[in-house]
């Protein structure tokens, strides 16, 4: 009468090793396809302060807007569609909603509106949708392409969804919104009608003295390296001293002790083009620095977003992680690790 | 799935302890909690069931659930620890003040009656002692068919290591019998420190033999179905729903439309027109 708990919750890790000079490298497409990024963490070994060009890019991430109690039918508003959705890319995500508890809404830059609804709400809305892949019978996904001709304002599909959201299922929630490349100006028609606030991504930078670090990340075991990187980012000690029971994380062998390392993290609604720019600047830093070093950039997606890579469904069983770590070296080589939790499709 | 709920917070006379428990539950991410009034009828005479304290008296403003924008919802629940069959009176008016009704049977006969007959929402599985009886498939399946849910509480396991053994052993034998369906895991917390977050409870339920999906359901969907079952029980199978009206005049105005729309035989219809 015993229970087998040896089975850990499943998670997926996809590893890719290539070089930036390769024509077919897929870093750009991976970065583009994870639309909703919550946090970017950068680790630069043997660096005490970021050079000016890198620092300016870190501080120039686009600002985003938080609209309180936005009725979701406003995302179908004709003026909003014409000014923002059809021109440029809009990134929109419901705020303070949990993917495994509530209704979540996401507006993707390609014009897709995705609603993740529970059974009752879906039946009230009366619009076509599909079962959730991971929780059939509990969750439904309604995904519409707002740029498609069938969803043009005045069309049948458009009117049906609009009626559903206005009268049958009047959803209203806090919403994070950002527009690229236009910024707030393109969103002004929507913002002016509701209670909104502008936010800049929060940047935290710290220098870590005497950091134990793997001496050769290229040959290091992937799982232990990622575990060590996570411990550094979360400020958890990896000494594993016998007197402390708090953490038994260790730095993978063989290891060296760095005199200093710079850890920068930026939190907010971060659009992929800004992440792409940061990657180029980190590559420039690696080219210009005289030390033999490497850099690691981890981008975390929102845990409660209804989509992850390539508009695939994202769920939250015990951890809603969907992130990628880009380990860059001076010879333009890179290792890219894409990780997701249990209720997630395999990253591309 | 639905929101996370903890439907067993033990009631104490000390308001500050109760307030701290509700605040901690909101901080941990529970959207709904139920204050559990345990009652053990002792003597042969008619048991005096305590009336629940109104929620507005307990706390002026309910705290907002962490990570969401709504305040926590607090319900009242009654648990009867039964050692004899007359302890449960199905038509007692005192039960109406409570949103949920639970029973903790102490003998096999009572367990069978609770599963098959009694009009209740939750059957508590004892975790502080060795099970006095074995679970049989027939009554357990009967309870599942009726929508009655089995509850396992974990705070005894936090308090004491002997209780931990009993909790795990009893829970495993229940889940072997019911195959993980209709099981709810809640704390039976007496103070705020004994509460654990919903994902921690999910991990703990793995020890009881529940699958990944059932573990998460034990803190969310199953609790929601218990709440709906409680509402249905209070409203006579969902047919009549009584709402406190603001004035008597509106009551009288509502009466005639009902008699018009009902399918009554002609003799009865005539009678109602005479009284109008």
C-alpha cells in the first residue's frame, strides 16, 4: 500500500546549438514567436558594469500600458482595429488573471485574438471554439484572426463575436497593452476612454562578487547548467554548505570562482523586437571585450498567458514556465535552450 | 478548472485568529474558503446546533485574493461528528444557515447511510486515528453517483508525525477504493500557520495516490462541484430559489403570474381566480 512518487511532473527542454553566422539559425524566429515576455535576465561574467551601448539598450525597452477594467469587446472596436491592429503589432494580455482559474485573453501581434474560457463562459459566449488540448471538458479556446476578411467590421463573424462579448458574456478585466513600433499614440483612441496608466519596464542590476561558475559552459550538462543559472538569477546560494539546509543547489563541475559578474533583470511586458535588439548588443559586447568570456540571456514568458510559441496553447499544471535561455560565446556560437512545463506543446 | 478553494477552516471564538486565517488564505491564492463549525452531538436529547456568525461581523472588508482582483469569498459549513444515526436530522431548520453540510461517520453503518441516504455534501475521512472500518466499493460508488464528495484534511499531518501516518494511510485506502474521483483535500487549519498554498496541497495529494490531474481537481473543480451541490440541496433540487425581497408589495404582485403560467387542472384554475 504505497504510492509511487518517483515520477516528476513532465517538462520539456529543447536544445539547439548553432552559430549566428549560419544562414539558417533560428534565434530570430524563436525570439519573434514568444510574444508575451515577462522577464529578461542577463548574466555577464567578469563584468562589473555594462558598457554604455548595452546600458542604453537595457534602459530603452518600450513602455507598456495598463488599462483597468477594459471590456473585451473594445478590442473589436473599429477605430482601434484600424489605428492599432492593422498597422504595426499590438501585444495585449489580460492582467491578474490565472490561466488555470479564470478567463484569460491575449491579443497577438499577428492580429489573433485568443480567449481561454471555462465551460460555462464558453457556452454563454456562443462563438465557435475548440477544446483545450490539456484540459478537455474544462477549458475552451476561442481564437479569431481579426485581420481576416470574415472578421472585418460589419461582417457576420465580427458581429456575432461582438454581440457575444457585449451582451451574452460581458467580460471586463485589467489589460496590459503595448504597440510596436508606434507606442502609445496608436493606442490613444482606446486609452482615452478608460482608466489607464503607463509603465516602464523595471530594471534591476547587481554585481555579484565571488560567483562560482562552471569553467566551460559549452561542455556542461544542460540541466545542471540551467539549474545553476536559475539559482544565480533567484539569488540562491549554490555553496551547499553542510551547516545550511536551505539550499542544496551546487555549481556544476568543473568550476571556477569569478571575481565579479553582472546580473541584470528587466520585468514588464517586453516586446520581442526589443529582446532582439538586446541580443545584438550583447553580441557586440562579446566581440569588443578582451576577456575570454560568455554571456547568458534568459527570457521568461508570462506564466498565465494563454499562448506560448507560435500561438500554441499554454497551460499551467504545477508550473507555467515557458522560457528560453540563449548562451552566447565569442566565436558567434550559441546554445539555445527552450523549456516549457507540463501543459504545453513542444517548443519549435 | 475553477478557482482554488479551501473548504475547511476550523472556527474559533477568537476573531483575530480567524481573521488572520482568512487573510493568509487570500494571500496564498485561495479564492473561496469555508469556516467549519464542528459539532459533536453528545446526549440523547435534541442537539443544539450553533448558529454561524455572519461574515460581516467577522471582518469589515474581506481581503483581495493575491494575483487576482476580487476579494475572497467566505462561506459557512457545518460538520457533524456522528456516532449514532439519530444525530443527523435531515429536516432540521438549523442546517439552512450553513452553505455546506458535512458529516464525519465513526462506524461502518453510519458511513454506509451517509454515502447512500443522507442529504449532505461532504463526508469527512477521519485523519487523527486509524480508520475504524474499511471502505467498501459499493457505498463509495453510491456516494460518487449522488455527488457527495470525500474530504481529506492535511493540517493534522503538519501538527504531529503519528497523525501524518494516519492521514496518509487513510487517504491511500480511500483513494484506492474511489479511484481518485470525488476527493477533496483541505486543511482543517486551526491557525494561519497550518495553511498551505494550493500548489503545495496539489503536491501533497500526490502522496495520497492521486494522479496529476486529480490532484489539481481536488483543490479546484471538486470543491466547486461541492458548492454547487450545496446550493442545489438548499434550493430543493434547484427548482425553487428564494431571495429576500425588499418589500411585501412586490411579493403579492408576483403571486398571480405564477398561478397563470402553471399547468393546473380546470377546477384548481377556477379556485385561484376566485381568490384573486
